[in-house]
């Protein structure tokens, strides 16, 4: 699986909006699940959203549900992550990757996006900083 490239990060105020893009010129994203994750230095990577290109099903972790929207543009071979009502806790490096499935589970009553064991390499990521 090819490594993807992310863009669109930046610094915004709390309550602000950013739209991230995830793309590659090496392979078609058709037939894959595309996973967005984020990571803060010193902490574990957190899967936050996934879209399955085969049936357009979408999944969100509890931490971003209702604020973030995943979508794709097949013609541009790009997956987007629109982030509304950003909070300081959303500050992280955001990355995307291809996966074979969208693995989503409920743990302790909350939904979690869990990359499968067949996930491809994470992109280098784009920094999102939310100031309070």
C-alpha cells in the first residue's frame, strides 16, 4: 500500500475550522478504507475517522463525532477531513493511511476507530494547532 500525503493543517482559534486533504498519485484510493488518525508527542496514535470507498460508509471516534466530517472526491483521488468547532485538545499531527477495512468498535460505551493489522504506512502528517 502506498504512503499518502496530507495537507491543510495550520493554527486556528478555539471554535475554528480547518479542512485537511489526503491524497496520492501512486495508486487509486478506490477499493480501500482510508483512515485518519492524530498523534500528540509522547502519546499513542488515535484513530479518529474512516471512510470505506466501497460503500461510502463512514466512522468516527467519540472524540470527534459531530464535529468532524470525512468525505472523498473520487475524481481527485482525495479524502477530506473537515473539522469544525476545534478545541485545544484537537492539537496534534494528523495523518492518513489506506486500510483493508474500517475497523470500528464500541469500548466502554464509546466508539473508536481502530486501524486493522493490514493498514498501510501513515503519511508524514500535517500539524493542527488550536489556540485557546
